[in-house]
């Protein structure tokens, strides 16, 4: 997996809106990177993954096999 990806690609892969990632950049939760001469904004995937955590401990211990999907 590449270390840097565009906002649009990350939003599509994770199933979230790209405005959420832009808000994280504005709030200084993520660092925006730009390649000189290009208009696209890139973010570090490792940095994004380290900022996302479960809401509480109970969420990470839910067994999805107990639920019908």
C-alpha cells in the first residue's frame, strides 16, 4: 500500500466523505502534502490510521457473528 494517497482516493476506499478529511486537515489533525506543480492534496495513510480509534472499549469487543447482516 502506498504511503501517500489523494483525499478523493482515501475517501472512496474508506467509505467516508472527502469533506471529513478536509475538516481533519483544517483542524490540524492531519498534515496535507502537495507535490510541486500539481493541484492534488495528498495525505499520509499511516497518520490517518493512527488518528482513528474506536469510540470506547466496548465497540472493539463486539462480535459481529452475533448479528444478522
